[in-house]
């Protein structure tokens, strides 16, 4: 199968090798934390040079899909709560330190996807979704009102988990075999609704930062649509561009 893909595809060879390796990760052929065959073995199996395999693995490492460990080999990346916080939570305090959030008031429901949810997740009409609503706190103070929408077919039974953990992406990988590989975020300034104001203990109309995130899986499928409305009187959004 791999040889056929390599022969008929006209893209750079290392890109084609990368996609074969990605498919093995996304299909569960290689599990989170599992050691990959070494470069010589992969090169021999796929009929390419060791340099081509190394370049493909370098791409996967830069995408946080594999981890290189000196003297031990290459492993499928395994999400931890600390890793998730570092990569996907961008609110910092006044001193520039990453804020450490907690979650309260979690509500989970299963329903038929609404039009906006189908559009965000690129799902079919009549498909089911799981909605998670929660308030996130920092040092005990509410700072974020959050709504998360997930495809129902990927996360069946998540509504029965009690409690839902504070960090979700490690749960997705560990319990459901779904790895988040990246996300797109859009930022917008909005005014707090009456309900949001009550939850965040501010006046209606208070300024909030809305973070609209679409998270993707290893195979490029849209896995999560998350709307976070954040109080930034003590926090600010920080992102490094390099």
C-alpha cells in the first residue's frame, strides 16, 4: 500500500512519507506514547532513503505529533495536561506568566447539530453533537465563559464522565483515541451579555475578548469548535510569532 502511494503521487517524497506516517498515527496503528520503528527500518519498509524518512519525522516533530528522545528513539506524542496548557491556553497574567485555569459549573448535553455547529465542524445535516458549557476560573475568580461543541460520533459517552476534567485534549487522546494536532483562533472584542455578566461578576456590557477556536485532528478533520469569552481586566492574550 505504501509503495503504491509513493509511486503514483507527484508531491515531494518526504511529504508523501509524512502522510503515510500521519495515517498510521490517526488510525491508531501507532498508539500515543508508542515507539516508532527506527529510521533505517522505516526507510527499508517504504523504499526511500533514510534522509527522506528523517525529513518526514522532522515535520511531524515540528507539528507536535511525535517526540524525539535522545538515545531512545521517536515516539508518538502523548498529550498531558501540562502540555495542553502550554500549547493551547494563551492567557497570561500582568507579570507575563501563563494563567492556570480551573473549571466550574460544567454542563454537558447531546443534541442534533445546529446550522452554525454543522458549518464549524463541517458535519452533515442530522448529525449529533456534544455541547460542553463551563466557567473557567483563575485563582478562584471567574474569568472565562466557554462553550465547546464536539462531533457526537467521535465522543460517544463523554457525557457520562463525571467529573469532566479541566483539560480536555488529553482526555480526547487517552479515552477516545482522538489527537488534537492544531487549531485556528479568531479574536474579537464583544460586550458581555446579561448571563455572561452574571457568571463573570461584571456589569452587562462589560468588554470581553472572544476566542473562536476550531481544533483539528491529525487527519485534518475538525474535532472541536470552542467559543471562549474572556474577562481581561487581570489577564491578556499572549502569542509568540517566530
